[in-house]
């Protein structure tokens, strides 16, 4: 990671501010962020964190109210025309023409950038071969996973040097998500700089660093490993035969700090160290059977929730 | 044994030569949270739309609450709630106007509505936002509000189509707590999701692959049967075996 940062940064943001509706809504407040060349950065945070505003500023679609933003050495305000030629931006909502076919969409985006599908075929080949069987199908008739692959293809067709992907896998099934990220891995291996926002923490785990935003501010930025190491307290996975009641009973336990449902178990932290047998006794008193309590390694999602809860 | 709340028999939908849903059969029981999973293009949405009476099947039969969905559609619709993935609330109307509008459709009286609005605002902590346009609410709140609106007429069954798509981890969990509460009150919940941790919160899950039911059981049984640690691995193995493209 050190190596990535020490190269000339791809993105340099200093004291960025963005407001809406006559300064009444503060979307981004004094954000500082540097993204290394060739880095894959995950952007995570709840609604209203400012992720989409940040993407739109980087893509030169809206203007900042204050601060400095440079992308690949270009200023997002002064040099927007040059910057647009080398930026690939995939917005959160499906950004294709629904009534055009796969091929028509791709040709359209190529034409807008004064290029052709053939000219940059090497960069889109891996994705395009998956789309080719449906090239005469209208975009509206594609499944969610295929739509997103087409959108990525259109984003890449002018051979950008940086990719800005705003929730590219929302609404996409787990198998297609995996395929989408395999494509991103290949782009990364070729040196592409990418910023990707996602509500899926398993995807954030695959990135070089994770930037966590909340209410227009950067809460934390670190590698997934450092984020997990920084969790700093024991985490328990707890199961019983009545999982919803267990959630409520765990929250009533006097020393419980946080308690969240996590698939097959609930993940719980405590305000002070606990005796597992005491907790087991308490839960059995509440009528739980097959109580299982195990100390576990936190995941990125645990860290995210912990940061937001505090 | 009591009659299932939803009874699906040999349900099939063809679009031209393409069989989107291929002779599926299953039951959904009273009060359960039934997870309906599948890859994009597996036929999930088509099946769900037929089950709630929004799409006519090519063949096969669906009974909801003992009523035939094809012939007694209106009687069924009064007793079910539906929250679609893309559209549920009118962005340009306020919270109060949306609740009033949907209440009107289901024939709720003025007094009943007044109570509902107060109850809903309190539950979501939206008291000061009740006369704000829905477009001004964050996505997570909108989704929670849409769910409460979908069950405000106390339906026996509620259908939720990817209610947590794109929602952050904390809000997703708050949403599921609303689902649990509804299920505790006896509302049967039929829900689709792409989050495999959420599949664990269901009493039973049905996994569609290529228009057919590839698996149907309690999550822990599926994990044990297939020798997997998580539902993600279960789903991945089943869905990856899909033959058809799109």
C-alpha cells in the first residue's frame, strides 16, 4: 500500500466542501483524501454520507463550493474538458438507453468520445464476449447482472485512466457480483485506478483501502487488515434456537454494548469482559436452548457498524 | 394440518419459446418468513408477480388464503400487501399523503388512518417529517416507510421484492426487525433478497435456478445437507450450475 501512495497520486482532495439548497444542506464538509495511482479504493457509508456527491464532483458534473480537487493532475473545475476524456464514470442508477440494443448503446458511448468499439477493443474484450450473444437485445431486456456489465463496458469504451463506479452491483445477484469483481481485478492488474462505492462489505474487503464516510465526513481510511486489527475488543457470535428473541434478550443483558443480527449468528460486544458461562446461564434462564457462544474475528461489516454506532 | 397461506402448483410462465418459470410447486405456511432467492434471470420476479396476481400464468395454479388468484383476484388483493423494489411511494407526496392515499385504496376510515399515521411516525421517529415530501427522506427511511405502508391495512400476507437493495448495513438490520415484528403479529412474509445473510433470517428459503425450484428448506438444513458454512456458499453452488443464459 505504501508503494501505491508514494507514486504520484491519482486523486488529491483537500478541504472539499459541497452544499445544496442555498447552503442549508451540507453534503461534504472539509474532506481530505488522496488516492494512489493504480489503487482500488472502496467508498462505504450510509445514505446521505456524501458518496454520490463526491463521485459527481470527481466526474466534473457538479462544482465544489470550496477546496481543491485534482484528478490525474487536472483541476476538476478549470480542466474539466480534458478530465472528461480520461474519466470513466458509472452512475448509481442504470445509465444506459433502455430502448437501444447492447451494440447501439456501446456504439453511442464510443461515438460521444470520438472513438470506436474496434479502436479500444482490447480493454473491453473480456466483458464484451459475455455480452455478445445478446448484442441485438434491448438494454431494458437484460438481467440486472448483464445490465451492469454493459454499463461498465460503455464506461470503458473510451479507454479511461480512472474509473468512478457508484454502487455498480446494487441489485445484482451474488454470482454476477462475483463475475463483476473478477473483471475489476483484471482492470486493476492492468494498472487502472478505481474508486468504487458499495453497500456490500464483502466487496469492500477486496479493495486496497476502504474509505468510510458519514454525514459528509471521512470517518476512517485504512486497509481492510488495519481496519479489522483496529476493532480493538472481543467480538462474540451467539446462536440459540430462537434467534429473534435472542436478539432482544441479548440487548437487555446489562453489559451488552452492541448487538446485531449477522446471518446465522448475532454478533455482540460487551462494555467489559464477560464470563461466557454467566451469559449462557442468563440466556438459558430466558428459555433459550442450544445456546452457542464463540469469540470470533470481526469482519469489515462489524467494523463499519461499530464505527457508525459510536 | 392447516391450509397453507400460499399454495403454488405446477406454476408455469412462457414468453414465446422461453420458459421463464417451469412447473414450480410449493407451499408457504401461516406466519412464516419465506425467502425467495435466485440469480438475476432465474425467474424469481416472474414467479412472484404471478403469485400476487399481477401476471397471468401460462399454466398452473396459485391459491392465496384459500382463494384462487386467477378467478378471485380482487378478494385476494384486499388481503395482501406488496412492496415493489422500484416503486412503492409517491416521491412528490408527503408522508401523510402517501399513507392516506394507500389507506384510501384499501378502504380505511379517517379515524383509523389518523391512528395509523401517528403510530407510523412514532415507530420510525418521523414525527417532524410527516408533512415533508417523501423525496426528501434518505433511502433507508423510505424503504422502512414503504414497508409499514404495505402492511398498514393489516394484510394476512405481505410480498417484498428486494426491499433492502442498496441499503446500508445498519438500516438493513432495522428493516429486518420490522419484518420480524410483522411476522410475530402473524403476518406471513414472502421476501426476495440478494443478501445471503438475510436468507438466514428466513424460516425457510426457496432457491430458484433456471425457472425451477433447486432447493427449499430451512437455511440450517440446507447448509448441513450441502456441507456448507454459509448460505452464500449454498447459493453460489446452486446458482453457478445454471445452464441457461439470461
